[in-house]
C-alpha cells in the first residue's frame, strides 16, 4: 500500500499522539512515536484476513482516520477498518460507491457512552465533485456499517456550483442516530464554510486536512497545500494563520511553496513545515500568529513533523535497512525555546506572570436549569495591557458570564485578578435570542477555554486553560421514593421473612402481561418471588387512602429536592386493579391526553419501560401528571397485597437524565371478599335483632 498523493502525510491519533500512521510511498503504523524498527502496513494483517482481490490490486490509500479503537482507510475507493489490537482487516458494509475521503474526530476525555459514540462516528465521501453529485455515507459503529447521509438542502441549493472538499464531524453532537443531527457537521466547499465567514481555499479542488489538537476538543486546525486556518469552535469562526511580518502581502506560504506538514500539541502549539524546508511555530489562540524559526535543508520530502512529550519538535524520516527489510526512523530534535531565543527581531518578554485555574483539563456536568461556577487566577506583568478571554466551542449550547476583579497584591507588587465564570445551558439562559440556542434537548459537549489576548508566542510555557463541559445528565443524579412508613417499621413484615425467598401470587384476573390493562388477558396466575435486595421493605399504604408517592432527587449522595414535575407510574407485572382520582374530564384537559394504552399502542412490542419517558412526553396536551398541583392520586381497590411500581419522570425540561425508580408497596386494611360477604350478613342480622329488641323494649314500656 502507498499514499495516493505524491507526498508524505502523518495522521496522529487525537487521543494518543504516540499512535500515528505514516503515509508515504509505504504506510507505517506506530504505537510509540516511531521508536524501533517498523514494517510496512499491508493488507494481510498477520494473515487473518486478506481483502486483496482482482478488484483491489494496487493498494492506493487516499485517506485514513483513527476512529474508536481502529483505523479506517479508503483503499482504491473502498473502505476498510483495521483493528489496532488484533490486526484484522474488515471491509465496511453499506458504502454504495467509490469513496476518496474519511472524516472522524475523537472524544478523548471520557469513556462514557456519549463520548465513545462521538469517537465511533465516521463519514466517508467522494471529494471534488459538485455538491449535488457528492455521495456521503455515515457510520455510527466505528466504520463497519454505513448508511447514506443526505446533505442539507441549504448546502445543495446555495452552493450548487461549489465542489465539496471536506465534511467535519463535530464532537458536540450526542445523537445516537447522527443522521438527524445535521447541524453538528461543517461542510467545507472550495470557497465557503457555511458555518463561518467566507474564506478562500486556493485551488478549487484543494485537499483539506482537519486536525483536532490533543486535549482541545472542538478546536480545529484546517489546512491544505496553500491555506492554513484555525477555528476555536468547530468551524463556526475561522482565523487564518500566517506569519506576522510587516509589509506582508497576505500570501502564505508564498509562490511555488506548499504546506508539507502540520503538527499540533496538547499545549496548544502548532508547527508548520513547507516544501521549501521553512519551519514555522505558533500558538493556537485568538492571536492567530506564527513565526518562522529556521530552514530545514537536510531532510527529504519523506520527513514528517511531530511534537515530543516535552513540547519540542521532532523531524522524523524513514531509513530502510536492506538486510532485514525493516525501516527505522531517524529523529532530529529541535528545542523550541532555544530556537525562539534566536529569532530576529527578538521576542518580547511574556506579558503574563500567572494564569492558573484548578479546573484545567477537568470534566464537568451541567443539567437543565443548573449552574456551574469556575474561577481562575490571572496576574499580568507590570505595565502590560493584556487581559484574559473566555470562549466556548459551542455557544449555541453553552452560555456563560465572566467577571474579572482585583483580588489583592502579590509579594512582587503585581496586581492579582480573580476571573469568575458562571456557566449554564444556553437554552433557557435568556442571554441570546431564541433562535440562537440549540432546539435539541439531548445536550452535548462544549470546551471552555481561558486564554490571554495579546500574549502571542512569547509565553512558551503558559498554555490556555481548558475545561470540558458536558451539558447532559450528571452521572450521580437519580431519584428515590420517600420511605417514611414501611411494612417492616410497622411490623406487618420482617426483613428476615422478605429475604427468605418470600413469594406471593397475583391472580390472573387482575394483571395483563401486555400492560394494556385488558381484562381476562392473562391465562394463569402469576407467582412472584420478592427481591428484598432490589426493593427493600415495601411502603405501607392503607387501601382506603388516596395515595401518591413522593419522589426525591439526589446527586452524588446528596439530597437535592423533592421532584416537583410530571411523572407517571405503572405496575411492572401488569396489575391494573387500581385507578386514578383524576380523569381527563375532571382535570379539564383541553385536548386528548396521553395515556398508557395510547403510548404502548405506538410500539411494535409494547414496553412500559420505554413507551412513556421524557423523550416521548408531549408538551402540549399532556396528561395531567400524578405530581401536578391538581393532586391526582392512586385509588386502590378493596385488596390486600403487593404492588411493584416504577415511576418515570416525564417532564422534558426538568433534566437530561432518564430519571426513574422502582419500588414496592404493600396495601393493607381491606377485608377479603368472603369476609365482606359474611360481614354483610352478620350486620343485617344484628340490625334486625337489635331492632326487635328495641321495639319490644318500647312495647313493654
């Protein structure tokens, strides 16, 4: 296999910069930064699978991207997944035409499902065709199975004459089916990015590479042979990166020169190597400035550029060993600080003494209606006029307010400032017009960045501060039922009895296995073994009481509040011998409300656990909730026995969490039917007997 372009490219793993794919006349995969002898990556992969056939004989690789735990490559127009651990090649399914490009971005700071879902999203497409003729396919499982992805009509209508050169997958999207989340992709044509200001890519069919710097989720470096841009927010705002040279004509990298390599580091650094051996260095910040450090004249076109773990630069090129057939990579170390000290004119001193925040590289959560407070310490150098700037990668998702205040004097006599930041979900923050925020209730990720405007590249060891803000369900948030009176505390049952394989029977006359509340639907009685581990002691409820469970909201072991919003109940075994105090009519519903039968009827296989949730709850015309101030209640029949209820919070604006809890209830105090019948007879007899006695008493008198 070889790279189809007549040049060399290095593709690094966003989450582990030591894992990289060298793409040149041959392909080499490294897991340790090209230390040690390597052998070309080929199709055989230890002989476990060989996709080479009469249709695939050349092995020209046009594009590659790390995704999830694998590597996706486009080889001779076909898409393959290479497993990094077991070296197995797997052809992708569902791609209906020849492709040229693969695009994927990695979510590196978490192993939770929303983050891994982002890392498993892959786009493949054919570059350089008119938009209306471009085929795009999307995979949500790491590149194994694809489905056709429809480009937005606005792109097809507005840019019918433009050629599509790149599609960027945005890591702020948490949709499981990303095909409905078109706003989470940036579409780059040869002359326009629809989510940013107009910028020009020189060359109508220029290949565009997108690099997400390590540790900077949502920050993008977009480069082609003759263009270099930086975006701090998924392509919504794009800055050109070029040397700050007085009298510069604005043409970079210059006539008859193209960009050969671009490398980034986790400390917001960028290095650029041109085809003429010119080496540039800069910082990824709103300053958008790079400087030329030196000329590299001793390296071939097979050399690649990468940052070391210490922040210095490595220029690496392959050296073949004819005796073994293996390839070693020669490393040339360039100490950045040393090179910067030799620049002419000399760099000025760093205008910042301290920029510190304990939140740096931390992961935080914001639920609906919640706030998050962060702070940073900023100390400028004497007489400097710089100040901190706060940005977020997705302002449509995350709103913030930042205030900087003087907070004392240091021992050196410098003024110390505290930067206080308040964050919340943009939806409902009332900080922007309604059309600005995302309409989705599924949340997402936004990276918060605190940097200093005007510090340039003179502050070599002062990287911007980053925090990863999850606008979604906090992992520790859940609900419980208030357990104020239980059957154990009142002596109805003992813990030992319930733990000893206690079981009870539900008559076939009072439960529906399909949960549709249909009478006579069960064919036999249901025998239930009580799970004390799951339900503990049941709540104790008198049969004649109008009853409502009280739900508690907890977060990381701390009580937050009693749940004040809509929730629904169902009995997990399908019991239906209870009713509600309120009906649609008595509750004065203005439209047909949602009901359990109507919600279950929408599913091919009725399942009450998924039929009625916050995602299926209708805002308009919703059923009157059990927790509403109208005081709806459960009405139990004349029945003694167990109920296992599940409560589900269905208010879509209360929390991103799927809040639910399952608990047991024991209803007591009712007379069994046979006792009621004999009791009625006895009562009638006694009333007649007493009546006769009283009549005789009056007669005797």
